C-alpha cells in the first residue's frame, strides 16, 4: 500500500481501540463493516488484528472454563446496577 491508499493514522487508532468489540461481535453492523473494510486495506492493522485474535483464542482455550468467584460476580453486578441508575 502506498501514498494515498494508506489509511489515516487516526483511523488505525480507532480500529485498534475497538478490535476486541469487533472480535466479540459487540459492534453494530455499520461499525463492523467499517472495521472489516479498514482491515482489508491496511496490512499493519490486519497484522495487529491477527495477533489480538490469536491472543483471544489462546486465553479462551486456557481460561475459558474458569468461573468468576461469586464475590467478584456480585461486585460487578452491583456496579453495573449503580451505573445504569445514574
């Protein structure tokens, strides 16, 4: 990729900050399409995406069956409830 074809640096930053949302299918269709399009055009971001995807798969494989302690689960749910009320 050369010159005008190179995605803007701020676009790369935006894509990379949302990569886990993309991997977890948490983005709306338009945002997901924008990231897919960017990854197709930007080899450095695609390389980073591939690494993050591999890390996510490794963590899932190694720790995917671990259950959060009940106390942590309660604290998280309480905090979510507090945030949704404010």
